[in-house]
């Protein structure tokens, strides 16, 4: 049977009633903030391309549209969009169709509409997570009679709740009741909370703590807080694929295992397609590869008339795909076989190959395999050893040699598999020793300057418990390339005709050295700068202008001509090169020159040669003057 | 004329270029290596050894063949020549030398040459040699002169010129001082043009004395301390005979950039790839009729008008949330750009913070480039010394090329290591370890498992100890590549069958079983119950199969049209499986080039969404 998918369904339930437009002077109204929250949230969903479905319910609307609308109940609540995968249409609707309206509705009624929607629209679908996010200022009096029924229903249906409010809500015990709550000062509080809001907050807390006694209140967010957290695009997540296999030691000791890719360089799921610039259609563009002989006519040949070959020294050996397939290395397929065990320190970190790390656990639901694997992991750990293994993913893929390291964590144990190099992969480069070269040996004062630099730039700090805390965890930073990519895609999608936006400040900051460090290292850096003179070596300009190349060539040609005055080919080459450079400047003059040169060249005499060279050189100087741009452009 | 040719470098030098920039400074390597085998063909060379040992000539041909075959794979652009001296017949391009026979001119080796050397091996080979060349007078001077001409006829830039003399006669001219002097002069001329002359003296019954004649002919050993002449001839031969089927890699920096410690503190470094996954050589497309290579041209044209499209006439697009997003090609590139190439220091961390499983690609290596920024080597060296001493690594943000987004790297200090023979094993510098981002870490749900008891662990420790070996990174050859090379060799040289490949990454099961003896059973008794079958499926799975009521559920491959349209409408096509989507594409006549799920979905939406 298939595993259940991590698919979720959620309802965004936003208050658009009139009180949402109220705000203290200089503050953004809660409506605008709430709208930003749902925009960011939907954006993330759209780009993450999850199969999660989303519905949008608005309350406080002037009209009413919901399935519970009966006998004047559940009024001013509109189901704007039913449960479906979010798309740009939804984003545009939020942008253009969601406005502040002039009614108010009971937020508990809205919650009931959402619950009903979730339950009816997920019927028959496999969803492992149901969630309702309520965005409101809680400024309506909620009728709390039904509250226990609602909680019971939420629990039964397994629906989780999140509240997004204009103000933060704190734990009573922590903040001290009444006195502090609602105190002005926090943005969004205005002059403090209204009576309606105060009683609503109590109901919210009651519900949340009933649903989750421990962490219920963690699911109550302020708008600002949420916007900050949502500015990051969702990290790319992939469901780990299980790779069941047997670890073997010799011929009679198999252990059932299952491997998962744990670390691998993630790529964007979608790639760019080429479209016609006018129609934006990809069908209008066709790419075609043709094959041609390496002759003067570039004679085209049919693809079917080509075969494949391989270079063998100066020869090319025809070797058809069929033959290659037949003669190629074949193996028995999937395996994880121990070749032997080696000391851990002999397997060096910088020799790790491949692009992934695989974590190996014992086979699913097999405690005996679990014990056997645990024995191996612990034995390796206690002996400081690794298993060197042959690993093959399946019959079609090439086998590897790799190391399986023991890994023992508080809550689990596993083997960590990394590929190791083959002899063919290694490049044994040697470099001059830095230690034995007096010229490069740093002095003691220089060394101590570096020492203080290291001191000032240590990225660990002690936290309250005296533990070392890492200030810069790379594996917690989202790949900036993806963030930027989605930022630009989103921008282009919503404002197609404007140039791409600059990088977001938070992203730039995330890639920089932490402020504390940047400040602390200023002194030591200055010291390093003083102690180590660094001078950029004047380089021969890599990109010469054509004039410079020309000059150089002229010089070497004349030398070459003098040396080999009988070498006709050199002369012809020389002249043709000159002409290539000169031609665009002035064609008629050039023709004249060509004729003259040909005359000179027919006479095998060095003196004539030098004359022709001088002639070209003078001509060139003139043309540079006349048309600087065209020459330097060549 | 050498510069001339070097300037108009062959355009098919793509292999040379793919590795990126060449390293500067002392390591500048341009041009090709060359090697001339100068082999004595006198009667003495053909004398068979005792107990049917092959003759010196035969052994030499074996060596030549194996060097040819190795070079073809490791660096086929190197030039090689095979010249015999002391022959009766003469053959050389200038037709001006007697008793010198140029068997192979200085050129890239190919299959034909290997076969031609093969023809000189064994009894038949000796016979062929006698027929074509014969043995006659010896003038090493003429032979060396002839070789000098071979070199000077080459129009390519040669980086390394070596000449190897194979002989078993320590007095080739039998005391003829004129000929001796002539040979000395010619060898001097050759050495002056940068040719290194090596002697491979072969066994002869009363020993080979290098001193009287050859000492002045050959090049002095590169290292003063090493007495090159004392080497046993067999050692050198064995080295030469060792077949290496691996592509030789020239030392080149992938990129040269600045390691920026702070504002205005830039250390110039070169990045080197020290381990790169070797792949099978790429195939070349040939024209069936003539077996000549063809070139491929790719062009982009408009489907309707058929006209070629300029880069300005195309754009790039992606579809998200049912919306097409279009960008210019330039914009697509610009999105990737964060900053100019360089390594920017963030800070330092203790080595134990570098997690073993934070691995996404093979490491690189950096070494200072003193001739880019003077003072680089000193600061680099100080940083290396201190990082090593304090057991810390440097964390840097790294942009390795233009328009590459940044990656974070750990610079791990590496002190120079040498072996007993003072040969460098690891050079000093920093290893560059690429670190994963949050997106690269996959969330796993580790299963809860029982842990082993100390008794069980101890038994496994015995097993582990029995199977200990010393790991060496160069001990394992890639069987896939080795097989491919052998197949090619077999085809090129018309061999009946390729040489056998030993699969070095196959567990030596029999030896392992033997070493372990009863330990395996003892361990199994400790961890596995008697009725447990570690090779079978887990019990839980079997149960569902038994009670499943017989027929297995086959995946439903077809979806009714209205349902499909509803999926398109709601953007829920992603819920369907790939086979279902493929079936749907077929049903609606949707043509797709791709087989990826997203491509199928896009195609269906295109067709049905309108």
C-alpha cells in the first residue's frame, strides 16, 4: 500500500469588517497588515508548488455567501474561494478584490463556517493536516455559548488553529494579569484594547489552551511578527525516499537496512523554457541539431547516418551504442557490501566524493535488524573505525566505494555513508613547500596579529548556560539563490513591465558576517593590514585592445619575415591579417594597398618586405586616427 | 616558428581548455610532452636470457608498448617516437644517417603504432626486426643527431622533451674515441635544447658500467642528492611497464581569486580541483560511411516562419501557479549574480563544528598566488599556521565564478606531509569544503530502534577487528572506466577479447568468511532469533500480502475526462501519478518531450486549460 502524503488543507479566514480599518495615526491599519500576511503566505505556497490546498473566507463583508447561511444566521461571511491549490489568480484576487468593508461579523461564526468548509470539502481526500488561520482584530463581541461544542468539534476533526492579531498576546502567568495587557505602546494596540477585544482574547486563549495545553499560545501571532517570518520563501522540501537494502559482511551476515538521502545539493524544481519573444509561446520556437562533415561545404549528414566512436590516441574507434552496452561493465545491482574496516582518521574529510550523504537505518519494523545494526554502529564507534563499502543504488547505476561512519545521537543511531574517490578521480598535485621557504615565513609579530584576528572572529559565543553557541549556522540559511529567484519571479508575475527589484535587505544581511564580529574584528584587521604588506602585481592587461594586438603582431611579423625571408606562407598570413584589421575602415584604399602589397610580395626580397610592412603600419596609424571606434571595436 | 604555431592554437584543443585557466608562475605548463625511445638493435640485444628469459630487445618492446598504450589513455596528445640504432638498414626522414632506423616518427601514438610494436615482440618479432632492420655498425652520435632532427621538425610547442636510451652495451663504439667524442658532442647539443637524456641500461652478464661512456651522455639527475645512475635497471623498467589507465591531469587552477579577510586585505589564491569524479571518455559522433568525425550545429528557429531566431528574439519562461512568467535571457543571468568572484571571510570555528555529514560536493584546494598579489604567500602561510595550531577552520562566503550565486565554504588547514623518501604526500594549503544550505538538508524521521547490548557490541568488535585493513584513497580503480578502456583497446588493436578487469570494489567474500570463521554464527546467535530470516521481507509486510484477499491492487491508470478537466481547473493535476498523467497525455493527443511530472502537467494544462 502507498504511504499517505503529507498534504494539508487550510482555510485563511480574514476579517474585513470596518474596525479593521481603524488605526492609530502613523500606523498601518490592521486590514493592510492582515492582507500582507495572507499575500505572503499564498505566495510561498504558489512557489513551493506543494499539493496543499487553500480556501479563503472573508467576514465582515457586506454580502453573505456561505453554505450555513440560513434563517439570518452566519451573515456577512463570504466564502471567497473554495479549497483548491493556490495560484496567481488567487493572488490577483487578493490584490484587487479584497477591500475593507463596512459590516462586522462574529469571528466565532466565521470559524464555524471554516470548519464546515474544511469538513465537507476534504471528504474523500487524504489530508493529514487541517488548519484554520484566523486574521482579525477581535473587535466583535463573540457569543461564547457554543464554545465548548466548537472545541469538541475541532478536536474530533483534528483541525488546528492559528490566530493572527494586530497585537501580541502573552501568557498570563508571565506578564501578570490585567495590568500590563493592553497597555498602549505596542504598535497595533492604539489606546489599548476595547472591551470586546479583551473578552475575545480570553476566548481565544481558552480555545487554544484547550486544543494544546503546552504550546497552544505559540500559535497566536502578531501581524508584524508573521510578516517578518513569511518574507522568506519556503525552503525546498522533498519527501525522503527510502532505499531498502541489505548490509552484508562476508557471505553469511546480512543486516536489513534502509537508506535515506540526508544531505544533497538541492536544485530548483523547474527550469526555464525558451519562448518566442513576441508571442511568449514555447511552441513557436524550435531547436534543432544538425550534423555536418568537417569539409569546406559543411555538408550536412542525417543523424541516422552517424555512429558513435571513441578516441584511442590518434585514432577514432567506431564503437556502437549496442556494442558498448553489450561490452560494458555489468554488476548484480543494489548492494551495500562491507569490503573491510579501516581507522576513521585514514578516511580524510577532503577526500569525500559525490554530491550526497546517505543515512542508513535498520530495516523498517525489524527490531532484530535494529539490534544487529546497533551492534555494528557501536562497535565502529568504540573502535574509532569505519566500514569501507561497495555501494550500488541499483543495476543501472555505477557502483561506488564509500565509507560508512557510525553516528550516535540522543534519539537515534545510524551509519553515515559518503562516497570515496577512485584512483582515476585523484589528481596528485604537488606544490612548493610554504614552510621551508624563508621568503614566506611569517615573523612572530605577524603570527600574533593573525592570532588576535582569529580571537576576534570566533563565531562561537557562550550562552546563559555556559554552552558554546554557534552564531553562524550555514545549514540554517536558506539558499540565497532560490530566495532571489522567487523574489524576481514574483515581482515579474505581479508587475510584468517593471525592471527586477534589488536584493532584499534581509537576504543580504543574512550572508554577511554578524554585526558583533564585524565590529570586534576592526582593530585586529587593521593590525593585520599593517603587519602584512600586500601589493597587487601590475598585470599584463588581459584584454588587449585590437590596436595593441596589431602593433604586437606587426612587430613579430617583421621579425619573422626577416628570419625566414623565403617563407612565403608567413608573408601571406601577415598580409591577410593586416587586411582583416584594416578592411572595415576604408575598403577602396584597402584594395589599392592589397594590389601594391601583392606586387611587393611577388618579389622575394627582404627590403621590399620591410617596405610593405612600413606601408601597412603607416596606413594603420592613419586609419586609427580616422576611425578610432570602429577599429577598437573589432 | 614555434611561437607562430603556438599562437594559432588548434581549435580542437577543447580538452585542454575545459579545465579552465592555466596556473601561473612556476607551474606554467604549455605545449605537449614528448618522448623518444632510442633503442639499441645490435646483436647483443637479441640474445635470449637463461631459462628462456626474453631477450633485452623483447623486454624493451614490451616496455615501449605499455608506455604507448598508457599514454594513449592518459594523455594522447603527447608525442612519441621509436628509433633504433646499430641497425644494418637505415631509414630516416632526411635520408642522411646510416645505421639509424626511425621506426616511428615523433607523433601522437595510435592503435597502428601499438600493433607495429607488438609485431616486434617475441620470436617472430626478432625475426621481423632482423629482416627489416638487421644489426650493423653503431654510431650513437648519428643516432642522437637524427633524434635532434626529429625534435626540430616538430612545429608544436613542446613542454617536456625526454629521450630514453635502451641498451645493454656500456661501450657501444668498442673504444672508438672519435665516435665517442662525436656522441658526446651531439648529446651536449641535445641537452642544450632542453632534451633530457635518460639511460635504461639493461642486464648483461658481466654487469653494466655506466661510468666510462654513458655518464657524459645522459643528463645529470635533477636532484643533486639523488644518484640517478645507481638505480637498478629492473626498477625503472618495472615502473615503465606498469600500466596506468587513467587520464593524466595537468595542474591548473580552476580559478584565481581573492581571499578577502577584510576591507582591503586581499590574498590572491588559486583554486585547484584535487579530486574530480572521472567519467568515461565522451563519445565522438562519426559519419557512418567514412568514419570521419562530424560536427554538430544547434540552431533555434521559428516554428511557423522557419527563420533563425536571434538571441534577442527569444525569452525565457516558467509557469507557477498557472501563470506564465517571462524574462529576458539577460535577466535570468542577472538574477544569479550576487557579487564579484572572491572568498570573503566570515569568521572562525573550532574544527569539531565541521560536521562530517555536511557534505554536498568534493572539496577543492587553495594555494597562494604570489605573483598576483605580492605578500599573499606570507599572510596565507601565517593564517595556515595559526588555524592549524589552534585547530580551527575559516568560514568564508565564496563566489567561485562570475554570475555564480554564493556558497559557504570551510577552509580547513592542511600542513605539508611528506613520506620517508621526502616525497610530498599532501601539500600545504587549505582544503575548501563546501557547506550545505538549509534547503540541502532533508528532514528525516529516524525510526526508533532498540540498541545493542555490550555483549552484542563486543562480538561485532571482534568481527570488525578481523576485517581490518589499511585504507588508501588510490587503492580502488573504477571498474566501469577500466572496462571501457579495455574494450576500446580491444577494438582498436583488433584483440579477440578485452583484457580482464579486476573489480577491486567487490568484497572478497571467501577470504572474509575464512577470516571470520565461527564469529559470524556467534554474532547471529546473539542478535537474531532462530526463526528469523534477515534476507526475507519483514513479517509485517507478509501479513498484509496474505490477508489482502488475493488480487493486488493495480494502479488505476485511466481517469475520466471530466475528472481530469476538474483537476486542470483546480490546479490539482499534481495529485495524479506519472503513469496516469502519461495515459491522459496519450488520450488527449498531447505531445510531450519530457517525462518529468511537471512537464506532463504543463503539457496537459496547455491542452485542456484553454
